C-alpha cells in the first residue's frame, strides 16, 4: 500500500525540483524553461553538469 505522506520530492532525492530549477535560473540569469531544456537535452538532473552546460552556452554568446 502506498503511503500518501511521502511526497514526490522525497521519493526522488537525485531529481531536481522546481525550486532547484528556479534557484539555478536566478543565479545564472536565465529562464527556468532554459534550465529545464538543458536538463532534457543532456538527460541529467545533476546540478553541476547542468551548470557546466549553462556556462558553455554563455561562453558562446
């Protein structure tokens, strides 16, 4: 039987939450949609890898 007290954030500790996405977006001055797109394109939710991809994109500008 599933426990309704366990929310999705605690069920997936390695996955980035919307709050984490918002923090990264604010830190790097990009929209949360871009952060989500980078996560989808790279296939990872690892924060350091997402930040590396953001830095690569900013270097191209």
